[in-house]
């Protein structure tokens, strides 16, 4: 007899776990299959932020109309209007459901990524507080761990507020620094069990409490179990063939399959097929080998259409050798570093091409546009001086107090990080025109003194300034590049996943090439096309829709399973 469940959810990130929790709460028998040996997917390694407009949290005054005004101003290109509005209209409902489960989100004062557009706000990005992972019992070690780059000294967990304060050396950062370390070492019971910090933050803080509720409700999450094929019976998705350690077997799904297996950023074949410029899987900042597009291919075999596959959720990255062996390399995010005061980015012709302080996705879009125009980007160069080096990170190059020049391995110099006494000498190492780079640096110094960037408007929006240096006057995003020595690192067109995937409608149903829903198949998260098309409206623009459409998919499955809307009373029985 084949194994049977009401619903199979493929993937254990924010989309999959949200779908599973809602479906289980609506009375459905749910199985989650995850091909990795850890739970949480890309969501677990993320910042754990969900962009939920019109959320109603803590008395926020955002409205549906204001949200749509902003999205209409931001979104370029065609999108499914019904799907976009379903997202806007269901976000608060999803958050209330999570709150009823004891999972309470908090709005953060972060500006939308297009802060200059009408309808933008600073309260749409939501996070979960630090989570005590001991509540997960023996499942604690099974949650995918954060990258070392999100930890202090590769060990100590920091929440986002602590991370930003320490990284920017803002007021009170030393107290926060001491608190982070003491919090870890005072936890003696956990130290006897594991070196891992039991305080889950960011993406781990998102996955932890949802997983806790699923465990309480008896939902199985089966790891090392990959989707191989979708099963069709009478024109309807009726289950899946999965593999575990090389053994294939079938699982039946009475009411449907939810594809929530992430995007395709770790498939070079799909990148080459969809993207307009050449990129590499090794530039991505998501877990290596995790999101290879297998679910997308499985659905395409049965007529599923795709959309918005031209772009990723761009995030500038740099590459360094792995600490354990210089034969291997690690990707480091540079999403805020490129826009800190005291640095400038140029393409391989030595020209600026973007407002460096814009959001990381807009920065990546600038790299794509410049690569199309000049062929001299991807990678570009980030150039900075000693003052920047002393204070800020440059990808995996930590501030001088933590990583002095002397401590940088000799084989990194002039391969991963470059150094010279003058901008002109640095340019020679980078194969740039010395006079051109010297002129760029001079112009940036003039802009820093005046507080205005006439070329790209750097530092002219609330967003630009929010992630700058408040001690830098008159513009926190513009600082001089004057203090020798001068440094440079190559910056690659990295990503946080893919924006495009299976075409889905306002009920998260996967559609065919004619726009008709494929019975029994739903998709959420980066496995589906973004409701925003090719745009990234604010922090959490990936996780917000992932959770909302996971929730919507579960509602639709339950409704079709019972032939009534979720929460609707049973039809009256005739006497």
C-alpha cells in the first residue's frame, strides 16, 4: 500500500512551514518533505524579515490604498493584479493566524526600498524576536544554522538591531558587544550540549517557533527526501515520487501538493536559460546546492508555466577562501558594505554606474544594466580607504580591529583584496586607467564635502541614509576617500534566490501555459513567480509573499477538500 496524506508540502522554508501549519490547523493530514538534511531552507539563513504591508501591528496606520499606491509606483512590467491584491489583502490575516499560534511578529522602523516613491513607509518589514531553541527539544540541531557571517566571531548570535549597531559602531555598541558574548557563555547548560548558540535570531528565529508548533501538532518533516516526479491521476496531481538516500518511493496526496522548494539559483543550466547576463551559481549567497530547480522542472514536465524568471533577488557578494582550507571558497554578502560612506564602486572601465547606497536588489539591477551596456561589470570593483577599512566590513574583510592587514593571509592579497598607497597605484593592480580612478575618487571627495551626489543622488533618500554612518556629515551616505592606504575588492552579482518560478494565481494554484490552474498543484515562496514581478519593494519582500501564499494555498486546499470555505459552518442537514 502506498503511503497517503491529505497534503504533501515540498520544502521546509518559510513558505512550506506556513502552508503546513495552516493546513494542519484546518484539519488536514500534512507531510513535509525536505531534500536537505536540515530544516528551514534558505529562510533559515536569511534575515528572517517579512514585508507585510497594511499589517495592523502595534497600531500601524498603513492602508490598502497606500500600499497599492506604493506598489503601483514601484512595479515595472506586467504582473497578475489579482495575485498582487490577494497578497496585500491577506497579509494581516496571515499574521493574525500566526499570532493566534503564539508567533507574534514585530514591525521594524525600516524604510521601503524605494523610499522616494509615493506611498512608501517605514513599518512594513516585520520580524520575530529572539527565540529560545531549547523549546525544540532534540530538533534544535536539525534547524539549518545561520552563516558564520551573521554571527559575531563566527559563533555568537546577534539579532538585527545588535548586528547593525555593532557593524556601524553606533552609540552603545560596546555594551551590545559585551551582552552578546556574555549571553552565550552564561548559558552553561547549552554549552555542555553544543557549541551552537541556543538563541535563534533572524531566519532561525522565524523557522524555530513555526517548527515548534508543527511538532506540537504532530506534523512530520521528513529530511533527506527529494522530489523526483509529480504523480498525475485523471488529469490531477495525486502525489509525488520522492527519493531518500537513493531509494525512490511514491506518496499519495488526497487533496494536493504544495511546491515550496525554493528557486533555481544553484542550477547553472537554468541560470543560463533564463538570465539576460552571464552569472555563476558560485556567486549566490544561499545555501550551496540547495535550490536547484528540481521542483520547477518536475512541474514543467506536466505543462506548468513559469514567470518572472529573468532576475534574481540580487545581492552583491564577494568571495574569500574558506577558513579551514584555502582550496575552497566561501561567498560573503556585501549588501550594505557597498553603500557605506568612504567607498565607491566602479565597473571594469573605471566608471561609476549606480547609487551605491541604494537597496541591494537595485544595486544588482544596476550591475545587470551596466553589464548589458558596457560588458564591463559582473564583477565590478569596490574601492575604499583606510578610514573605511578601520570601521566597516567589506564583504568578508572585517574591520581592522578584528582583522588587521597583518592577519590577512598572504595568498589573499592581489587575488581577493587589493591594496596600494594611492588610487592610481591601486588602479594599476585592477587593470583600470589610473587617471580615471583618481578622478572618480576626487569627485567623490567633493561630493562628500558638499553632501550631494549630482551623478546618482547617493544619500538623497531615507533608505540611503538609514544604512549610512550618522557621524558622517553632512550626508551619512557620503564620506571622503582620502586616507592611505587604499583598498579594493571585486564585487559579484550575487543573489538571495530567484524572483521567478512557477506561474501561480491569486489562490497560489500553479497554472499552465494558457493560465489555467493545474488541479492539485500549488506553489509558494521562490518556487513561484514573485507577485511583484521583477521588483523588490522592501526588506522581507521574499519571505512576506512566501508566508502569505503558503497560507493562501492551505486555505484553498482545505476549501476544496471540504467544499466549503475555511471556518464556514457545516451545511445544515435536512430533518
